[in-house]
C-alpha cells in the first residue's frame, strides 16, 4: 500500500505524472566489458527471450554476458546460444535472478518472463542500477505496473518495452496522420486483438496433474502467484491462458495495438475515464486454460472519443483503426489502408529511414502538412542501446507501457465483474466500485512481497 500511496501522491502533485522521466547521467557503462561495450544479462528463454537476445547480440556495442532461467534445459540452451555466437564460454548461467542482478559489471537486462514475474524482477533490476528492456504487458496487475513505474523513476533507469511496432514506419506513419488531423476530429478507435487460445508449446492435451519435471524449479516458477498443481499445458509459453499467471489474449496483445492506438490519440500519458463491458466468453475458472476466448469492451476518453477493444471479427479488424470526421486510417502488421486516397501510400517498414516513402508522401500532402512529427526509432533494440548511452527516453518508456496497458486491465476487470468502471487517469484509481477495485492488485504468496 505504501507504494500505491507514493505513486498516487506523485500522480496528483506532479504535473507530469506520466511525462518524460527525469534522467540523470549514469556512470560509465560497459567499463568491464570488451571494448567498453554495453553488458547485458538475459532473463527467460521461452517465446521472446531467444529472439530478443539474438537481436541484441547482433548489435556490435552490446555484449550478453549472463543468462538466467529456472528451467535447466532452457538455461543451458540460452548459455549455449550466447557462447556459440561469441565463440567463447564467457556467458555465465544463473538460477536465482537476485544473484545475477547483484553483479556490478552488468549494465542492462532483457526480461522475457511470465507476467506473474514482471514486477519483482524489474524492480530488482532497477534497484541494482540496471537499464531494462522488458516485455509487454508491463505487469499482470495495475498495482504491479505502478510499482514498476515508481522503481524505474526512483532509480533513474532507462526502460524500453517490447512494443516494437512503434519502431516500424507503417505504424508511425498511421499515427502521425491521426495526430496531424488528416482524418478530421477523432471520434472512434478500434483495437482488434486475437481471440481464443494458441497452443504455442504443443501441450494443449497434456492436462494431467503430474509431478514437475526435475529440470524445472516449479516452486520458483509459480513465484508470487497462487500455488497450483503442476500441469504441463499451463506452463512454458501457454502460461498466458491461465489467469493465475497471465492475462489471456486481451492482456497479451494490449501492449501492441492499444499502444499504437494511444500513440495516434496522443494518450501516451493518459487513459480512459470509463470502461464498459459489452460481452465475453469465459471458460470455467477451474479449466486449465481459463482466460476469455472472446471479449468486447468500450472505453471512453476525454472529449468523448470511444475505443472498442475486442477480439477481431465482424466489424473489428485486427490492428488499430482510427475513425474521424473526415475519414479513417487502419494499420496492422503487414497491412495498411485509409479511406482517403492521399493517405493510402504504405510506408515500407523494411526501410529504416523511410526517406523514399517520406519524399513521395510529401509530394502528395505537401511538405508542411505533418507539423507533428513522432519519435523515429532506428530499430527497437537499437533504440534501447542508444538511449542507454544518451540517457534519453526510449520510444516506449515505462510510463507509456503503463498507460498503454491500462485499457486492457480495466476492460478485463469490467468484464470479470460485469460492471462499468469509472477511472481517474490522474489519481490512477477506480471510482465508487469496491468490487472492481479489488482487482487492481492481488495478494502475493509468501514469502514474496511487492515493494519498490
């Protein structure tokens, strides 16, 4: 509770509760690394860990020196991958994240962990002076997200969220069109997310209760979540379909398409004032996979802008669609369209600088139409490393990650309680709904405690 009060106090008294964070110059990074490269430790070797790690290892000024995972097989794979890349045996394995965080020669961490572990590991990293690349959503609950924001600001750390769509040109172009009023006054936004469940690990039918395998520290894997029987179908990769660990498709994707929606809406540091449940299908809470398979909620923002958050289908396309008084723009991975012919030129996301498309766009729209220019990233992982050096905010800093996920959290709470949520985006509180407010956080299993 102390952390929550601290967060709320700062939100109320600070004019920039979610503004650009105050960053102080860091000590010299990479002082113990070869050629003064930025040293990094990687945490988690499941779905996102390998890809993120390879991206960082492909940057010449980054050196991965340690890996942590509580599955011995995953840890071995991580260490072997890193050492093979560098042709040495310098990457060291760790089981306990706290032991690794205590190393003074490590500048940065990459966190690709189940949602139930996001807060504790991120806060430990901040306390130990590490800059952080963390996967979305920011955390499993709003209270955990608030604690992460507090810690990152308190310890003056650089944070990059894995909401990589911001680092591609087509998403930036679409958001810029909206921000510059090229579709008129914004009236409605559609955020189309996946539905159902994906069997990422090929374990859907492995639903029997069994002893945990010897290579997995299951007690540690559960961590602060509530203890439950080991079932293979709800651990590696498929943990996101169990509300004890993850948040289903809604929270798994909110940090992508709602993040882009907010970018175009100029809501990176704000959020909705109301979230209303429309419909949802929840499996029985006792099912191995118990997260909502379909869902629809409606959020209201300042000025009366409506946002529909739903699994794609029917009137909701995958991705993000902004609808204004003078047309619409839609963008998704590999897809882009607009009702206005002059806005149909798709940005080539494979071009990092996009100069060819920008020149063509200027020829149609005019050079001075886009007065509001959005943050241009050279690549998501590259942007993080650049900001570690410059001490300037990344393209998806911690406050942005928090605000991008809030509509998803509130939609889930509204759907689970079947109640309309009144939300104060400044005080960061649910108003006049005690039952819904219970879902802002959750009790941690002993001995784990949430504190920043």
